[in-house]
């Protein structure tokens, strides 16, 4: 008993002594900038694992030895401070911003903020300054050239049309190739919902839904390019992820502020061809108003006047007294039309207002914006309303909430911009007319802008008239006045996050997101365009309503632990559930009764299937689910060696049980050598980091691909009594229940360096991405009742280099600074194999002209008709003097560029900023309908003017009889003569697609801006905190090296739409040039 008591007293004494050796230190951490509290700051006792983090009010409490020691205060983006404790019990500290760290903090997958030095993969981004204050209202096009590894092509120059965005090549041949958009942590649909196929205008006029975003409301954009970076998004991130943080969704603390911004810009056509003014309508230097819409007619000097072309309209002229008066006039034979008069200078106006404020525990930001934009083409307009409200609040010391609600209304109108080849008004029979199909090469002696001499319609029935027999070529004036396509989208988006910090190590977050929009698309064609266009000529009205709903839920557990003095561990484990629902409803009507009235009850025939726009069935609904578990685990050793292990397992509804789950692992590492080996650190080399990463993903088919689909039409046909009978049609594509997901793996390695006292920064990446088990549309025996089925066949590869350079060559004490950004992108996409028995697959376009996947060749190679050649490669000329056409479809060129590069120079001095962005594309072939048609139609100066009286000989060889036996078994130099018209027209057209192939190498001034920030000395006498004005221009100049000079054609276009198609121009509209001014003030 005595021994027990003695032991207890010894233990009690020891415990009391231990307690006497520890004490409590507390304090508050604030910002040196404005004195506001800083939550989440790490407070660690130096030399130990003892630590904590500040609460929402910036306060902390920590037990420390009685002897004291030093406290280390650190937070991403702030300067780390080490403070001796001494004998104090209260240690307050203020932390300042660390400019070097701020530029190195990035947002990664699932919204995780990380120091860039810790990442084993490439990430790039832009801040608000590079996005707002621009005349361009499309976020996608603003990013052009600004991020290495990201390629952006517009589908045309018309306001509101979509943009093709590609990150690190093409990982699929049948699936979606566009990146995932994530706004404030929640998936945001950037889909382009074309109303029909590209041949009927759907892809040329469709709008990419990221147009709903207001650039002025964006805080920052980060792009995750590699699979190691996107693995937490599973298959959704396989094409890269664009992370958008809005001002309303940002967690950044804001002071009370009102920001007003007004943008005004002018929009005009970037460039038009140099037109000749010597020859008019006709062929073979003869004027023939009934036949030809080329400019190979007589010289204007040879004829004073000609008969009015409307005399050739036949029965239409005889029936209409007005046309009789017009048609039998003599008109001067002279060049009278200036194409520029058809276009307009459109205006853009964007008004944006942002209000923010709050307390130390709550912040609120509200933004509203209104945009109107007129395109250069008549009838092309865009209107957009944006509004958002976001707030963040500390509900308790441990519970915080961050929420953002956005609304947008986007109203887009355009004349029809359907694909055209230049050889006629349509690219395929049955396609509707297009505004630009023949406009650029209309005869110069017929001035369609002179409505008194060339009215575009009859005054009674409003039928279109133009100079061709039976008006079989559409008059652009009539199309602009009486046809249009509209797209009105209402959208609401919400992102809400609740976060609970159990302690400084463990947290729990729940994020819910909702993205809902209704898109109403109309296609309106009044009756009377031309009998050539059936059934359009009788009047067509198509309405389609598409509804998209995305629900996204994430539950994330965060845990961090300092394992030892040198090793720190950070982790995130999450659960994700996503539900997508897309429904489509519509009605197609034809045979209009009353001109000008677009109501379905004003048409004689209506159907739920489109007869004029690709045969689309409107009634459609598609739902899919994804459930995922993901984890992200990071270890760092002494803050210079980092290892990141991440992965995700998904269960999807697209595939049958047994194939519907996949695990995507990734691993990445980085080493900061200048910290690991301090001796190499110097003014010449201040930072050097090597990184490597491996990531995986998958690609899934569209829902219902594993089962054969039956399409039903309740009014398939009517009997003589008017009774409707249902029609059921089995899809030509046979369902494949054994279908699996495509498997994608990528390895990347790179380095980052800062040299010359941080004046030069380099970010270099090399990657190799492989996709196997490609989902391929393979032909099958028609006896199955179907013609094709999806199978897992083939493999593709994408290898590339990305370089980003930031430099400050000059920084003077008087405030002058010169900054340089240089980006470089090179990608080599290649088809390795397509599986046994499959030689090629059409990716986009037609079977005789389009993008193809061919084993051993680059992805998207262009194949089409070509001129036949002899064994020595010489062009073969037929007996008619024209080049013969090879009966075999040939490879015409590789549309993938050799590389893309951007150079941005910015000069700043005492509030003045001047910036110039130059973009250069090297290589890549384009099929250009525009330059081909201009050359063939004889409209260019001076190329088509010279020597029209001479005989021409097509280059190549002709067939000859070498043995005298009547068999043409040899070749000899061609000597068959042609007229100038035949040489120019028939050699260019006639199914010879290789004549329309051009090198797309080009250089352009993408952007110029000149801004001035008023000094505080001036603003101190006003109610404004800041004020600035910026003048800017976009796409101001370009030069295409491989294009015939006088065509002035811009090859930066993607007429096949935003997905797989590449390297095609089908006369869907020239590019646009913009000039603007932006005024911004804050209160």
C-alpha cells in the first residue's frame, strides 16, 4: 500500500512538472494590405509537428514549451514569417502578399488550390485582365493563342457562331473531342447543339454554349491539359478541363466596391478579295445572261449595253407586270457592284455592373451585364443578358458556405450559312440555300445593291428574282430579308459548397451544382426562293426545343497531417454523382400559305421529322448517370520533393453490367532542384523544377449504343381516308452489348525554370498519349438487318510539345517595363490501327471528300477526288484538254498544323499599357471552297484579267498511241489548247478536289490594346477609386502564305463544326475584324 501511494505521488509530481513546462500562446493573424483577418493560416512550432490553423476570425491557440521557441506562419500566396515567442503569451502577426507565390498558385482538379511548384503536370491559365476589356464577347475566342497546348478555331466569322477547342490532339474517332467546362467547381455544358448536319447549316450556324458566359464576370481561367491533371474528373476530363472561376463564385474576400464597365466596338468583315473590273457576266468572253454566273464574259469596253437579265426569268416575267417593265430595259454593261456595300459595320455594346462588399465573416458579389452585337452580315445579331449573385459566409467558426447563382439569356439570329462548294449553290442536293454560296463571285455588272434596277423580289407574291434562268441561284438580298435561323437560350446555373472544418486537419465539404437551359431553335424560310430548292421553295418552318439538365453532387473529405518534421501529407477523398438529361421536341412544317407568317398552322404539312434538314426526328430524350469515387494524395518532403497519387473509379449507365465500371489511376512527381541543391541557386538560376506524370482516362459511347434502337412515328403515313398509322423503324446501327470504354493513357515530362534574376521563365512539356480499344463504327453483314455496329477496335496516338515563356527584358526605375509571353504548341496525332479488315473511317464530311482515319497516317487526313497521274507523277490530260479524274479517292493533305506559336509584347509606363499579340501557324493543308470558287469564276484582279485572248495549255501529259495499234499506251507532253475561261473554270472545278487544297500557314495580329489607368492624384478629387480606358482591336491583319494572293482568304475557319472535322472551308463566311473601346471605373 505504501509502495502504491509512493508511486502515485511520483507520477503526480512528474505530470505536474510536465504541465509546468508547457504554456499556451494565442494570437491573431491579419493582412498587411487592409488589416482583415486571415483564416486557414498554418501556425507551426518550428522544429516540431505541433501546429494549428487560424479560424474564420484569424485567431489561433497553440500549446508551446515553457522555453518558448519560434512560430512559423505560412499560407499559399503570403510571405512566410518566423516569429520568436520569447516570454509572450500573445503573438499577433500581419502577413503580406508574396508576389512570386501568387503567380504560382493554381486551381487544379475538383477545385483544389495548389502551389504550382508541387505539381507533376502542366497547368496554364489567365487572369481577369486578359479576359475582360475586350471587344470579343465569346470566352473561347478570347483565349485564342493565350495558352500553350490549346488550339481554337472559329466555325466562321459570323457573330455568335461556335468555336472548335482542342487540347492535346484527338483521343477518339467517334466521340466528343471538346474539353469539359467547369464553372465554380461544377460541370458547365459547353455543347454545340446543331439543328442538323453541316451540309444543311447546323454546324456552321450553331452556337457553343460557353457563349452564355460573360467574360467580364470571370475572375480567372485555368486549363488542365494532361490526364494526370484531369484524372479526378474521370472520362469527362479526357479532352482537357477548362476551369472558370467567376467573380461571384470566388472565395476571395472583397472590399465594398462598385465596378462599372462599358464596351463599345465596331465589327466589320476582315478582308474581301481584289475584284477585277474589266469583264462581266458570261463565258468564253461572250455575254450570256441566261446561263453563267461566272465573270468570263465580254470586256466592258466592247459593249455599251445589254438586255436586262430578268428577261430570262421565263414564265415569272410574263406573269408579273412589274418584272415586264424591268426585264425589257437596256442596262449599261459596266462594272457597277461593290461587294462591300452589301455588308455593314456592326456595333457591339456591353454594359457591365458589379457590386461587392461584406464583413469579416461574409462577402457578397452581384453582377449584371447586357450585350448587343451586330455582325457584318445583314440579319446577324446577338443579344445577351447576364446576371449573377454570389456570397460566402462563415456561418460558425467551423462551418462556411459559398454559393453562386447565374442566369443568362442569349438571343442569336443569323441568315442561313449552309455549306457550299462554290461549284453551285448547294453542296448536296436538297440542302437549303446559303447567303455566301455564290455571293462573292456574283457578276460585277449586276449590282444587287441597286434595288431600283435589280429588285430582289416580285411586288405581288414576294418571289425571289435574280439574273439566272428560273432564278436558280439565290439572291443574297432576298435571303437576308426572308430567311433566318434563330437560337434563344435561357439558362440558370448554381454552384453551392458547404465546408465544415472539424479541426485544422480534417474537413468535410458538400458541393451541389445545377446547370439547366432551354434552347429554342427556329429555321424560317419563306416561300418563293427558287424551284431549284425543294421543298424549301414552298416555304419551310422548323422549330426545335432542346432542354439540358445537369445535376452534380460532390462530397469531399480533406485530411492533412505532418508525418514528421520533413514530410507533410495532404489528401482529398470524394464521392461524385452526376445525372444528365437531354430532351428534344420539335415540329417541321412546309408549304407555306401566307408569305411572311411563321406559324405552324400557316403551313399545309407538318411532321415530327425534318424533311429538309437532314431528316432529323425531333422527339428524343436521353438520360445518363455517372457515379464516381476519387482520391488525391500528396506527399511533400521539405517542400521541394512532391509525390501525388490520384485515381477515380466510375460506374456509368452507358454500358452494360460487367463493362460499366473503370478505374483511372494517375501518379505524378516534381522536384525543385534549386531547393534540393541550394548550391546551384544563383542570380542566373533562381528556380529549377523537373516534373513527370502519368494519367489515365476513358471514353464512353453515347447512351443506348449497346442496344438496338427503334424509332417510332405516330403519324408515319395516312391512308386515303386520313387515318394515321404508326411507323416503326429499326436503326441501321446494331446495338453491341459487349461494348467497352476506350482506354486512354498519357505520360508527360517537363521542367520549369526562372533565370536571369527571374527575368525569364520557361515551362516546357513533352507528352505521349495513347488510346486503345477505340469505339469504331464497323460495317457488318446487312443480313443482320443493320449495316454497322460499334466495336472496340483500333488505337490512336497523340505526341506533342508545349512551351510557355514569360520574360521581362526591361524593368527601369522610372516605371517603364517590357513583358514578353511566348507560347508554342506542336501536336502529332496519328492513327495506329483500326482493327482487322477496316482500312479507313470517315470522321467528318462525305465519303468522297472529308476527314478520314487511316492506319499509319495522321488523324483527320483529307481525302477526296484528285487528278489522275501517270507512273512518273505527271498530271494526265484527257482528249478535251482537261485533267482526268482519278477513279480512286486519294489522300489530298494533312490538315494538322506543324506548330502554332504566339508572341505577346506588353509595354507599361506610369499607368499606360500597350500590348500586341501575334499568332503564327505553320503548315496544315486546307480545302478552300472560297479561293477555289474565286479563281474559277474569273472575278479576281489582276490574275483573271491578263491574257484572256491567249490560248492556254493544262500542265501535264496526254495519252498517245506509241505503237500505232490504236491503243493509247503511252504519254507525251500535253499540247491541247484551251480558252482562258475553260482553263480557269473547268480545271478548277469538275470534281478535282486537289485543285482546292492550300497550305494554311498564316500570321496575324490577333490583338492590339492601348490602355491608360488614371493616377490616384487625379482620382482623389473624384468619387472614383480607379478609372481606366482601353482601346483595342482584334484580328486586325493576317497574311496566308500558301493562298493565292488576291483571294485574301482567311484559312482560320472550321466549316465542319466544332468536333472532329478539320481543314475545311465551305463558304460559310469570311472572318471578322473588331475595333473597340472600354471604359471601367470603380467606386
